[in-house]
C-alpha cells in the first residue's frame, strides 16, 4: 500500500513538474526542458499529451525503484526545478525588458513616421502648389493662344456669313418691297374677284329668272350644256355629232345625233324643267318643298312620255331603238328619281334613257373610244394593204433581178466566146500582116485587163430556191 502511495505521489510530482510552464504575452508557451524553445499554442496540447504519457511512464518506472533512490531523485528534481524556476524568472525579466525596448522602439518609429508624414505632406503641398501654378500659367497661355486662334477662325468663318446676311437683308428688302406691291395687286385682284362674284351672282339671278320665265331660254341653255358635254368627251361637232339635225321630211329635229361606228346613230334630246325644282328650293317648309319636288318628278315623267311619243327611231333608220333624254344637271335628275322611284325603269320601258351630265359624258367617252378603236382598225387595215402592196412590189423586183442575173450570165458567156474567137481566128491572121511588112497603123492594139470583179451571191431566203425535198 505504501509503495503504491509513494508511486502515486511521485507520479503526481513528475506530472506537476512537466506541467510547469510560463505563458508569454505573445501567446507562446515556455516548457521546462533544457532546450527552452518557443513553441506556438497549436502544439501545446500535443506537448501536454506527450508529457503526460512520459510522466505515466516515469511514474511506472519510479514505482518499481527503491524509496531512497526516489527521494534522491526527488531532491535532484526539486533542485533542478528550482534552477529552472530561477532561469525562467531571469528569462521573464529579460522578456519584459525586451518588450519594453520593443514598445519604446515602436513608439520612436511611430514618431518618426508621423514626422515623415508631416514633412511629406508639407513637401507635397508645396510641390502641388508649384505644379498648380505652372499648370494654371500654361492653361492661361494655351487659352489665350486658343482664343486668338478661335477669334481668327471665327472671323474667317463669319465673314461669308456676314456677306450672306448682308445679301439676305438686301434680298429681304427687295422681297418686302415686292410683297407690298404684290399685296396691293392682290388687294385689287380680290376687289375684282368680289366684283366679278357680284356680277356672277347677278347673272345667275338673271339666268334663273330667264329660265323660269322663258321656255326657249331654258331650252337653249340645255342644248348648250349638251354640246359642252359632248365636246368635253372628245367628240367633234359636225363630224362625230350633229346639232339640230332634221329628218328628210323636216318635221322632227332632235337636239343632237351622235354618229356611231358602222353607220349607226344615237339620238339625244335635251329637256330642262326647272320651275318646280327652284320652287322646292325656295319653299319655307317641308310640305311645300315635298309638293314642289313631286311636281318636278311629274314634269320629268311628262317630258319622257312626250319624247317617247315622237319615236325618233322610226324617223332615223340608222338610229338605235332608244333615245337619250338629257337633263342638264345631276341635281335635277337625282331629285326627280328620289321622289319618283319607278321613273327610271318606266322611262327605259318607253325606250327613253334618262341621263345627266355625268352619265352622258360616260356614254360620249365610250363612243369616242369606239371611234378611236375604229380608226385604229382602219389604219391597221390600211397598213396590211400597204404591206401586201410592198410584198408584191418586192416580188416584181425579184423577177427583174432574176432576169438581170440571167442576162448577166449570158453576157459573160458571150464575152468569153468573143475573146476566144478573137484569140483563135482574128489575132493570128493579123500577125501575118505584120510578118508580111504591111503597115500596122498609128493606133496599137490596147492591152485588156482581166475582169476580176466577183458577182455577189444572194443571201436572203426569199431569193434562194426552195430546198430539195427528200
């Protein structure tokens, strides 16, 4: 039991001896080993575990040794521990001294840094002030030079502008002067227009009065509107249409007859009934206006009935089997058709075609187009006839050419026979006269050049013989 207790106390002593340490301010631990190394806090737990294992091993070893030896070793260990404590205290004093020196050195370094910062700030301020001054001076110089150049450039640029503005002012003065003159002329023109409008209004009033009071005047006005419409469509008076043409008997005279292609005719008669229509326009209330319009539609129906009874298609054999009743105003016709819905169909059953200026213009345009097409067809026929005549003339010319070619061939053959006879029969006999000493005469025999002009061959297919059929 005592041995076990001694061993336990020895183990605890060794454990306490191994666990002695001094913690430094920087967080490192100084262990009681002769090397006394600085170790980081991370390895502290590992060292403690290793020291514990070593203490357990030493306690186990000491438990098996004699007590006297253990006491000797204990005393030696205490002495060694005291020495180590002394060394540790000295080391702690040295560490505190080093820490004090380091703090003093850090404070001195901080003071030096602060002085350097102050000097650098002062130096940087002076350098910055100098640089700013130089920069401002250079900028002022550059600005002055740029301003001078800009002023010169601006003057050079604005010189044409100033000239243009001067010209513009002069031109503006001229325009203003012309505007004043034109304004005066426009004022006079407006006065003349107003006067003309007044005259037109007076003339229109007189025309309305004349149309109301005189049937002959209204009829002449309708006939003139009819002629204007036909001429507007492109028809020619006396050629494409005739006015106031009468029959052979001289009894009936329609206002206009349009000549159609193929010898046919289209008869037009103008009817102008305005009294009831003008009364409807001047009516002060709706019943009076409606009654006047009804009378106007009835008047148009009566005119259509009278025109149907004349039966112009029987008097003019080439005429169409209907007559166009021209009403010189679309508003007159539309008012009558509006208040008599069956008027248009009834009139067509009576072989009367009611037409205003627009419808008549369309009909006349169609007739003019037909005449144009007829003329084109006639010209086409003339062109075809002319082409046939030209082709016949070309055929005659080809016959003459064939005879000329035949004659040319015969001429060449005759020429060749003549030359052969001359060379064979005549010239040998003539040479014998020269050999016999007969005088040859003053005029020598001329030398004949060879006839090498080629005859052009025909290339046109019309002049060549047809190819042989296999």
